[in-house]
C-alpha cells in the first residue's frame, strides 16, 4: 500500500481575514477543527502542517507541536516548493492536498478520493475544477513523484503559488478523474470555506447547531440538511466570492 499523507497548507497572513486559520470556532481554533476531521479519515497514514518561515507563523509551529503533528516550514510565496519539501520529509508516496481554509471538510470525501485513486489508472483525483460540490469541500489526491517533477521543472509564479495548478492546465499529460457530487450533495453555491469574516460567522453558526449533537463528526450530509431547513444561514456568506487561481 502507498504511504498516504495529508499536508495542510496554512499561514497566518490573509488579506481578507488575517489569522483566520486560528480563528475561534465555538471555542477551538479553526485548524484544530480541521485536524479533528482529518483524523477521522480511515485511509490517511499521517498529517503534516506545511507553513512558512515568516515569524508570524511561529504560532502555527507551536500549534502543530501541541497537536502532536509534524510541521515543515518553507517559503511563504513558493507554496509548491514548501509542500514538496514537507512530503519529502514524510516519505510520502500519495499526497492529499488540504488547504487550511477548508475548516468544514468532510473526512468521508477524502477517503472517497483516496479510494478512487487506488482503484483507477489515473494521476489525479479531485473535485476542485468542476463545480458540483460546495466550496470548501475540496479534495485533491496525486503522487508525490509527479508533484516533485513539477517543482523541479516549472518556474511559473502561478504554479509555484497554487501547488497543483500545473496538473489541471496540462490534461494531455495527466489522467485526471474529476469527482462529481451525488444529487443530494450537489449544492455548488454553498460556501463551507473560511476566507472572509462572514465565513467565520457562518462556520460558527454551523458548529453551534450541529456540534451539540455530533461533536466534530458531522459532515456534508448534516450540513446540507441544516441549510435546507434554515436557508437564512446560507445567506450569511453567499455573497463572498472565490478567487480564481489563474
């Protein structure tokens, strides 16, 4: 079996919501909420935090140490290089790329992505380039050796910033399986990611309603049911927009 490692890309800097990855979500830092979800995955071998060498991110290294997960610190701008070095340190064979703003990510989607990769002849499994899942339910799975080759040969600043961008811009080179949401989960206009103050308010509302019943173990099914029953909640951050990679 391939060694499957998830890397969380996170730093404290953010133009719209500085310090968002450690923002309070019903009494816990947002990254702690995400980490608890990742630890529910059945197909992950380990998790590493990939952050920058900026002094502002010292607090993230302290957080990772307190949580008992390894941390790698690298370039603030060359996120691709940072992620590759993190996985080199871990002896990764199969990467699961996670961004620190996906606070509400459903672990069963990660397991689904890893299983799909293992059962098919492919180079990438992802749900981030074809809209069907809600924003923030982002999963990407690919081989370490492929990402390492991109890091070694491509200098395009956009590729260096957006780790896996090169795969999607070169479908002639990479066999990509795009995951599509089943009908009951296909709400691409819902936002479950953390990028704006409104997103933080929305995520806190979700946790306030679902944590008493499920702890951190609620997923996309429970969240979509909640929003269908309480459509005013989705209005909190419905006007926020996702910045395109290119």
